[in-house]
């Protein structure tokens, strides 16, 4: 009985060690683009973009991982961080001749994920 328990424990350790070697940690950088709602002035569009960026900066790593798009399933949610943001304003002319403004926010971010070694 003692040999069976020892054998079972050794088998358990070897399978968990094998599973640990099937993946490798990889760092990646991504970019997401966000558009604000259309507003009537450029200043309003810039204010919306600034508010959006401020809210991003206040979020925890986990909250960022829920908001920013990630194509990787085995992502380390604690490693998500915003590395840079860039704001610009786009002018749109409607069919009736009115002009609307939208802010474009480009968000650069990085995170780690586990990739198979294959």
C-alpha cells in the first residue's frame, strides 16, 4: 500500500511538471482605437477624449483586461497596462451641411499571456 501511494504521488508530480512545460510566457503590445460620440464643437470632442483617457488611467489591471480587446485566452490579467494614448479630432460634415466632431483615441497597451510551446 505504501508503494502504491508513493507511486501515485510521483506520477502526480511528474504530470504536473509536464503540464508546466507545455506553455511559455509571451509579452505582447496591442493597439485599440475608440471613437467618441459626435458633438457640435471640437472642444467638446477633446473633452470627451480626455475624460475617456482619465477613466482608463484610473482602472486597475484587471478592469483594463475586461475593457481592452485581447485575442489571447491565457492572458495574465494582472499584467495589463496602458503604455500610451494619442488623441485626434475628426471633422464630419452631415448631408444637411452641419459639422460634427469626433475624437479618436488610440490606446497602446501591453500584457503577458501563456502560449503553447508547439
